[in-house]
């Protein structure tokens, strides 16, 4: 079946059309038929781009003032004779929507009903920068494709299986009961996908494996996936916590925040921008937020670039140890995301001197890991496998859509896993 | 300064901006200062290099008035001079389509008086951006006597797009913010003049006592004492209220060219980054 996947931001709508089915999921043969985006929504020169495998990329510039018009335009180009891939919009059998935050309400992907839409609306307060736009896209798509099922897939849902000891902060408990301040974690679709693919690569059932997944892109997070369930993750109430990222600081003594606020005479907005956009690899190195640039600068002797690289890898190493302790051992460490998939140096530096732990990298396999492919880069026979698995969040959304429609997945929150209220 | 700050904020919100000034030298200077403002904000971690690029890419500079005809909304930000503003909006009225709102950026002048005699006076309304435009959350949106609901609503929506809160009000000298804050600044200056306390003590008392970000005199320095004097004189003329009669200390400082943070000296001394130099030992952040 043809699934349209939508990912709506404040001024953009990204889309893919994926051909998949329960059988294709099993055989890992689902295929992307088209992908593209509408950008600069709300302006007179909005841009729609479309890529279809084997064809020249297509672009349109037009005034697209809101999300509904953007989705309408996407449907139009997908069904156009010249550039499209569908004879009619009715070929789309379901729509999968990326939702950033499902709060504590959603522990897996769900079929969208008016009640579900209202529950997503209640999560807006937790992700005011993302959920409203996700919702706008959802509403637009439901009104334009009213006769097909719509499925919501949440970045946070996979981590809803974390126990309270992993998600409650050491703050006054009222902050949890009043404002739902707790660890939620993000990149859930990616962590889930790569843990499943790791089991496949090892030819072992996921239910037997303890996997540490490292999603290292511009945003970075790790998860402890214990027999298929996320039991801990590095990102927290927001995506700012945990690993060092391109421009985000990650773990920090919270007292630094109030100290800087008082001493530097900065506004809250400037402080937020400092932590989110001026920190991380960029803030430490002063060179770039791009790991490729950092590696290059380090090779030519830039000491701050080397330090940024060192901090980046050291934090991942620490969390591998922590998550092994949390799960009572580890069977595999999996790298994904732009950096995780492409930087042999980061993998090698992170996993150096971990033989005592059962981790031994096959340096040759690590350096020659082919891009875009699932491979093992650990020495054969070592206790802990190291895998490189390209992530594909759109594919997970399409697959979840199929599974939800086939009633393979449960919905709503996990009973018995909540903290006392 | 107000014009380039507004242009920056509008572009930051993702909208395209045309900045018009009368000569090429002036538009070049505005472009240079605007880029310097953005660099300063980057140093304060408020902005990234790529955001700066995007902001600059959306701003076009011109000396030709007809170039503004393609805009959906026009804001004038020339000096607080009635005759000059009147002349400009007469020219704009002839160039712009009748449905385009003309927004007067003023804190003291009468919108209705400025709109009088135009072909489309109903499109004229007032907007008072507060310093610093990029961070202050509020904008006063002021309805003149003949301003249409349509123009007023467009302006309010525009303020929301900028991520700010529109305060709707009817025209009155000084509107809300200037009318309320000017007597505070003036009275603080009187307290200093009477020798009750030093400027630093007066400011510290108000700042710590009422949890203000700045004391009234430092605030006046940051607004610019020449502007404060101009507003007070105008409010005094308009209302005849003695509370608006400018304190001689303010006039004295302005006459000496000590107009505040931008020139490095006003009630207090400032460095080239507009940071205050002569704080009292107790005027420091308290962490516990």
C-alpha cells in the first residue's frame, strides 16, 4: 500500500510517499516512491521541491500561505501528469504523521480520531515550538484526505517504557505532578528502528538483546534498549540534555544557568539561544557544528577542535558504561545518524580502550564501512557487537502506519509504568 | 536606530523588508549599523551567523519611495517631527494602494492630526515600539479618530507575527508607556537635583526596591536623554501638567552632549558596548 508520510514544521512540510505492507516490512523491502518538501510557508516565494528516484528533481516557487495550502499543493504535484507519481490522490491509502511530543499519553503510534487529536492538543504545552505545527499539518491533511486513516507517530513514544527511576528528576515532586516535568526522550522512532535492525543484523531475537543505540546527528541521543524496550535515554524534558551535540550543550550543572543569567545580564531568550545554538561542538571548538569540519580542524592541529571531539566521544563512552550497568550488561552498541553512520573516527575514538568491557572494534571494517548499509564493525567473536545501521525515520512512520492499521500495535499509555501522582 | 531595529525584527520573523532612506549614503550607513547590531547580538549568544545571513537576505535598501508600493504594510520611523512626518505620509498616501495601512511610529504625536487631509486617512494608525525592539515583548497599537477597523486589525495581526503582544489603545499624548514612565524618570532627576541622594543611590533604590531591570535614570540614559527631553517637552505642551515639565538636570546634560549610553555619558558612564561602568558595590547580581 502507498503511505504518505508528513513532517510539518513552523514554515515547512516535508513529505514522502512510501510503498509498504506487513510483508514488505518483514522482508525489509519497502520503497520510497517520492520525497520532497514545501519550505518558506507564509511567504510569497514558498518553494516546493520533489524528488522521484530516476528523475530530475523538480521545483516550484509560489505563494503558499499556510499548511493546508501546502498539503494541497503537495497532493497536486504528486498527481500531476508531468511530475507526479500517482494517477489520483485516492491511491494514497493512509497518512503517517510525525509528532514531536506525545507526553505521557502515547506509548506507541495511534490511529488519529477526534479524541486523539484533542489529546495531542493537550501536549502542546510540552513542545510549544513543534506540536502546534505538527497538529496544523495533521488537521490540514485530514480535511484534504478525509476518507483515509491518519496515524500519529511520536518521537517520545518509544521511551514511555522507561521506569520512573529513569524518568523522574531529583526536583520537588510537585513539578512533575503540576507541570509534567520529567524525562521524555526523543528520536524514539530512530532508536526503535535501529535496535530492531541490529537484532536482524545479529540474527538474534530482539527480545534477547540489550542494545545501546547511539543516534548521532546534529541532535544526538542514546538509548538503553533492553529486550526491545527503552529503559533509559539521554535526552530529557527537552532535547537539550545528554550528549554534546552540534550546537547544544547537553548535560550541565543546572546552577550554571542561573549564574550566567545573573552575571552576564542576558535575557532568557539569549540564554536559551546560548544553550541551544551557541554551545556543543560549535561552542567548544569555535570552528563549526559540523563534525566533518571539526575532524578536519583537529587533524590540522586546532586544539579546541580536538577538545570538542574528545568531549563528544567521552560522553558517549560514559553513557555506554552507564547503560550497560542499567541493563545488567550489553550485547550490542549501534551507531546511527549522520555522524554515527559516517564518522569512523568518532566510533573508533569512542570505543577505544574498552576491551575490558568486551568491546573491540575491527579497525579495518570500521574504516571501510560502506555508507548507507547495515554492517558489523566489531571483531568477530567479541562479547559486544558494534553495528552501524542507517536510520530511516520516515520508513518507521510508514511502517507504524501499516502496523496500526493492521492492529499489530497497542495504543495509549503503558499501564503500571506511571509514577505516583 | 528605531527604523533599523524594526527592520531587523520584521526580517527575523521571516518577512521581507524594504528599508527606504533619502540618500544612498544614509542607506549604506543603516546597512552597516544593522549588520553591526546583529554581530553584537551574536556576541551576546542571541543569534547565529546563519540567522544573521538570513535576516540580511530579507532586507532590501532603497532611496526610491515608489519602491515601497509593493509592501503589504508601511511603517515610518523618521524623527519625532510633526511637519516632516506629515509631509512624508502625504507622499506615501499618493504612492500606496488605499488598503495598505500607514503606520506612524510615534510615542507622542497625534495620529488623527497627521492623518487629516490625506486621501485615505482611515488607513493611518500609530504604533509605538519600545526600546530595545528586538527583545521588548510589547507594542502599543494606537487607533486615531478615523482609523478603520480593517487597518487596525491588520496592524494587530502584524504585531503578533513579530512575536509580540499588541496593546490596543486610543490616541492620547504619550499613549500608555511614555506617559507613565516619563514622570518617573523626571521625578528621579528632581530627587538628584534636590540633593536627596546621588543618581546611583536613587537608581539602586528603585531597581532593587521594585525589582526593575534598570533604575529610572539608567533607563533614561539607555533611551537617550535627548529623546526623554523631547517627549517631556511635548507632553508638557500638550497637557500643561507640571509633572511633565522637564527637570533642569536632564536639560543640562543634553546641552552638554551627555545624552546617555550611546555617547558613553549621561547620568552615568558607559563603555563602547553600552555597559555601565560606575556601579555601586551593592549593584551586583545576587545569586542566593
